[in-house]
C-alpha cells in the first residue's frame, strides 16, 4: 500500500478468529478519522454507553445492527447500505449485530473535539 495513496478493500483481511470487535483506522488527521469496524455478533456491554465528544457517521456495508439512544424507547435498525449520523454527546450503544455474517461498518469521526 502506498502511504501517500492509501488503498485497500473493506472486506479483505478479516481475521478468522475475532473474539473482540475489530477497529482499524484507515485514514486520519487532526479533524477526521475514518475506520473500518468489524462486528461478529459483538454488542456494547450491558450498562455501557458511548458518549463521544465528536460526531460519528456510520454506514453498514455488510450485515446489520441495532442502535439504542439513552433515554429513548425506540431503537434504530441499520441494514446493509443504511447510514446514521450520531451527533457529539448523543449517548448510544450497539444492541445487536448480525448473527449470520460479520457486520462491516465504515465509520467517519469528525468535529473540532475529534479524539484520535
């Protein structure tokens, strides 16, 4: 891979064994981080919530997922091709990911409080 022109495939090099969710940074700078996330029936641990200081836009490339926002009864189901913007400090968690195939996400983290 040329460092000046990163290139790859979102479905390549997924480990056979995946005990933990896989987070891989594809491109980053001080304002932006783009990552591939691979979930193999992974979910956010019971009682844990994400509260990020930056915006996150996610796209499900393969599989599916269900997202919950804290203090909201309704959940958001994302299927292949669906995307979602999660604004900064929107407290959320992943309730489920596909039971039949890996869920492959493209996540774009951005905003002035972006943490690398």
